[in-house]
């Protein structure tokens, strides 16, 4: 009777459930979608937190490397060699005498991006055989180098004084010495070159030939840039990385000379730097305020400079012992009088150049030091064009060294 009553009371056109119940999920579709999305995010976060992938997110480059030649296997590495860092030159070793240079067509350039700083560094990679592009090979011989002034080391060829000849004289920049002896002279050293090709080429081409250029030993191919600078008649210095007071927070780079190392270790590191390229008239400190102020650390380096016929340039550290050590070893020496771009603005650079000019007129000579900033190159280049009218002569650094020694 109840079923009949239900059928009679049901609206027309609709069927009764007849005992059947509709199945309902305990959650809505939106709730299910939210749960799936939360599970995905939790899985992704867990992978990111606990999966150790130091290169995650950075571009990777895979390069096929062929089997190395016998010469490469015979190369030896320095026991003092520190771990390699990004943005610095690779460490060198001495290849066998008959190793060949890789042709330009076999070389590739890979851009490495530092994940922490975002800095980009182009690294040249050679072919199968050892070459000057190969981090394990010593630099190739440069053109215009006197072979009598080279000595073989385990890292490659390094300068030496021989047959009465010295690199400080043979590779000195051209100058009218008679004129330099009669009038006030000024020398300018622009340093930090060799790593950034663009700024280095700017300095080479835009600065007068009498400006001395100082190159660091780093960079993929500093020798090629040095050759270009010498072709433009610039005098060349090699900058030697030395320990600053805040080392290692402020690290000049691989093979830095340190006050904590034995003299033999620092000399070995010096040889590595000396082998990076040839044709320089002298060496200079690259940073190194602590090192140049430490007599026991600096003395063996000055002694090596004397042995190898090199000049020595001090960038102006107040506590440096280099002047007295150079005098005892009869090493041609000069120290910077004025830092030209300590404040890199047009006005401050012009004021520093005016100070340099005043010192030259007062004392007969003055030496300035600068970096290869675009503003520095622009202001120095403009200032040097006024020197003739001011009664001053711009000369390479070695001329100032010789004049200082004679006076």
C-alpha cells in the first residue's frame, strides 16, 4: 500500500527511486583538485630541499674530448697548485718539446656562468693536442722574443739575463733619451689588463705608445693581447699576484705569493707567473699590500728580479720594503707617486693628473698608476695631448727607472 501511495503522489513525468539510493562522494571536485595540487607542490619542494644538485638551474655544456697525446700525459703539475676558481686562469705545466699548437679551426670557446654572481667567462678550449689554449700546456712562444733571454722551467720559458743583455733593456719602450734627460718627465702605468679583452684592446689602441701597460697572468690567452700591445709599441709589465692584508677574503687569484709560504714555494709560484707570456721589461705587484711590506717574503722575489734582468714597479704601498731591497740588489725600480683613478670620476681623475704634472715639474719626474676603466682611458688620453705645451715629456716606465737611478 505504501508503494502504491508513493506512485500516486509522485509528480507526473518523474520516476520514483523504488528503493535505490544515489551514491555521493565525501568531497567535492574542487576539494579533490586542491588536494592533488598540494601533493604536487609538496613533492616538488621536497625534491628541491633534499636533492643535492649544485648545478641545478645552470646551463650545462657537454664537450667531447678525444684521447690525449703522449705529450699531454707526460706533463707535470705543480705540487703547490691551489684549487681552481671560476674566472681565473688554469694552472700550467711544461709539455714535451715537440708538442704542437692546436690550429685555430680546432679551438672552441665556451661561456661559463658563475651561479652565485652571474658573471660570464669565455674559456677557450683546444683540440686533442696540447696548445697554448690547453690549460695543461705552457704558453706558446711569442713573436719578437729574443731566445737568448729565455730559460726553461718546468712551467715553460721564463726570462733570464744573459750575454750582457737584460729584458729590462731589450724590451724597454722607445723614447728620445736625450730629450728625456733635459726636461721633466712623467710615466703612467695602466694595470689589470689581460683578463677582459675589450678593456685591454681599448687601452692598447686609445692610449699613447709611451704609456706602459701591466698585464695579469690570467685570462684565456694573455700572450696574444701582449703581442698586440707590443705591436703598438707599448712597454709591458707582468703583474705578480701577492697577498693583501685581508687575504683570503680578498684573493688575487691562483698561485698568489703568500707570506705564510717558504721562500722556495713563493719562487716556484713566481716561475709559474713568469711563464705565462714573454716580452715584458719588468714585474709589478698585483695587490699584495701585506706581501710587499714583509721583508723575508719580498727579498727572494727582488733577488729573482735581479737575476733575471727585470725591472721592479711598486704601485705605491706606503709600507713597502721594495725600494730598499731593489737598491741593495741594483734592480731598476720605480714607485707610483699618484693613484690616478682611486676615485673614478672625471673631476677626480683630472685633479690627480694635475697633481702628477705638478710633481714632475717640481722633482723632474713623476709616476702615476691607473686601471683600465673607460673613464680613466678617456681622461689620460686627453691629458697626454696637452703635455708638450706644458713642457713635460711622457715616457715609458723604464725611462723613469733609469732617470731615478742616475739622480
